[in-house]
């Protein structure tokens, strides 16, 4: 992400079971409303959060998401950081391709999430886990 970004407020949520995905969606939507995101942008950030939370639980063996209200100059946004200590991803390029799935899913999680946000970064090490960071600006 960029230098000069300031965290205004943050909150961390656990992601261990499917009910945690619903909670994460609700909290992300609430933050997006508070930031005055358009309805379309609310839907985009909530959809990305849902996909990434599900990946954290299903593929990363659980973890957490940190929500950050950020500002950079005269703009504000919502930054989401998904972290797990799961098996990691051996081939990040392949994992982000549409249609790729390491399970029986549709394979739209990472690539689809990337298209729904303004900034997307992923790091992963096999055996150590994965971190996905996304930002949506108002």
C-alpha cells in the first residue's frame, strides 16, 4: 500500500467458523456506511470481505481480519487485512487466476476480490500462512 496513509480507527475480528463470516460482513458493511460509501461500493467491499473471510477459514485454517479506517491526504477508505497461519499458497499467480480453485469452489475468491477493490496485496509462504490486504477508497 502507499506511504502517508494514516490509520484513523481499527478493529480486529476472529475468523474461525462460518458464523464469523456473517459477523465480518456486518461489521464491514457498518464501517462502509459510516464512511459514506455508495451502495455499489458497499456491496463491493462486503463481497470482497466475504470471499476473503471464507478463504481464511476454509483454506487458511482460520485467522483474523483487521479493519482499518484510513486516510491519505483528503481521501478516506477502508482497509481490510486478512491473516492466517495455514498451509500458505505455493503459486500466488495461479491462485489469483479466474477459474482456479484448490477445492470444489468456483475459483473466484482472490481474482474476484481483487477486481472489487482499489488496492490489493497478497503475501504467502507455504507452511507459514497468508496475508491479503485490500483497500477501498470513498
